[in-house]
């Protein structure tokens, strides 16, 4: 019973972690989200795409109209999902 519980817990932890996407994303797909048009981001698009393709997600510091925000970008099978969170 303990072994089954430990196996289930390990599986649950592994599933909740970010995984790299099935297919690599491109810089064009990142530009289609519009984040570089509306937000001031210090990270280069190349480094953002590299992090998404390696980790499956990235969290960036950005500015929107002189307000600091975080941008969370998830690499999903259907495309990039962007969330903007106020600090």
C-alpha cells in the first residue's frame, strides 16, 4: 500500500511540472501574441523562445504603461498562451 501511495504521489508531482512542448515554437509565433507591441520587455525574443522550447513556460518582467507586470507564457499544443499579471 505504501509503495502504491508513493508511486501515485510521484506521478502526480511529475504531471504537474512543466514539460517541453511537442514541437518547438518560433519567433514568429511569439510575435503573433502581440506582447512585444504592447509591453516593454527587456528579454530578447530569441531567449524567450529558447526558454519556452526548453522548459515549456517562461515568466517575464515587463512594463505596461509605466506599471510593472509579469507575463507568463505557456507552450501548449494549440499554441502559446499568454497571461498578464499585475505585480
